[in-house]
C-alpha cells in the first residue's frame, strides 16, 4: 500500500519544528522513520503534515560532572558503538545492540524511540532503570519530564501534540556501579517478547542500591527496582543460587497477568542480576 497524501516540511530550527507542530494537530514528526514509515504505508497513520527533524542539530552527546545529555537524533547505532557512552552509560549500548538489525539501528533515533513509547522497546525500559529525564520543547517553551512520568500507556506519552523531544539526560555511571541487560526474542532482530535492564551501586563488594525496569510485560515499562531490592539484591555480596531464585519468584509475582511472560521475565531478571554482580567492581564468585 501507499501512504495517504500529506505535506512535507523540513524545518531549519527546533523553533520552526515546534511551530509547524503547533499549527496542525494532525502533524507528525519523522526522524529515522523506522516506526512511522510502516504505519504510513499501511495507512494506520494519516498525518496531514510530516515534519522532518532529521537535519536539526540534535545529535550531540555532552557530559558534565554528573549528567550525560544525549541528543534526540542520536542513532541507535551510535548508542551501541560510541566509546563515551560505553564508559559513561554502559547500559545503553548493552540494550541498543538488541534493537532490530544494523540497518534499523543506523536509522532509528533515541528521541523517536522515546516518543513512540512501544512497551516492547528496549530504550524506554533502560531509561526508566537509569531514572532519566527527557528534555522537551513545545509551544510553551522548554521543560524537563522525568521518564517515570512520561509513559502513560500503549504507545502513549505525556507529550503534547506540539512537543518535540530534544534530548535525554542520564546520570553518569559511577566507578562503583554495574549493570546488565537481558531480553528474549523469537529470532535475531525480532521484537523482544520480554526483557529487563538492571543497574546497581556497590560499596566494598556489597550492592547498596538497585534499579531495574522490564519491557514487554505491561502497557509501559515496569519499574522493578523495589522488587529486586526487597528480594535481597540490595545488601547482597554475590548472586547466590538462592538469591537468583528469589529474584525470579519476586519478579514473576510482580508481573503476573500473562503467566508465560511473567515466567520469562523472572528468569531474565535472575540472569541479569547474576551478570550485574559479575561486573561489580569487586565481583565475588557465585555461592
């Protein structure tokens, strides 16, 4: 099939892009187009205007004392391969390599993944686990939205029709942090059936704090940091078999509803916790 007719705009500035979105409630942003283009072809999306933001200067990666700011147009392939990200936010490249195939990662963007809000996507769950902030510009100006407040339902966010994702801010990984990402998909390049991102902070070999989020098991990424902490991850020094079983059981109970997916994400959580401890600054052997 072919898309329904639409106008096409290439704004020169972010202000121009926001203005074009504000002028037409049926306008849509396109950047990499990896999610929107199939919807256009099937006529499941019928925008009157496409606002192509691909040439805007939103592909920078900047770092300060505490925060890494990643432009909305940074491609998935850059998330996967950039050495600065590997050092300062290693959970992002761990997850990015699972997104589709290389051709898709070469086109898809961080901002597009955030705005699309697919509950089976890797990056929204990772950003929730990292307690990230999203910088948004709309007709009313620039504001920052916490990721935990952004996702509202299936493919639904708190973004207004004239909002444009400008960047994402994540805390820099500390020397005493460790992380892991695990997912399962039927075939390489397929959408994940379920997955989980885990990041922990350590002191003297003991996990002092853990954050986690699951994908594929709800209408939005599911925050599992409290579940993992209460199951014994916080305060542990090694991923004992008992701890891994407790993590799997706790996550399975928290994600109950679809028994198969709950079972799967529980198993992935146990695997991710073990991998996280294995990467901890003073990793100990499994008891």
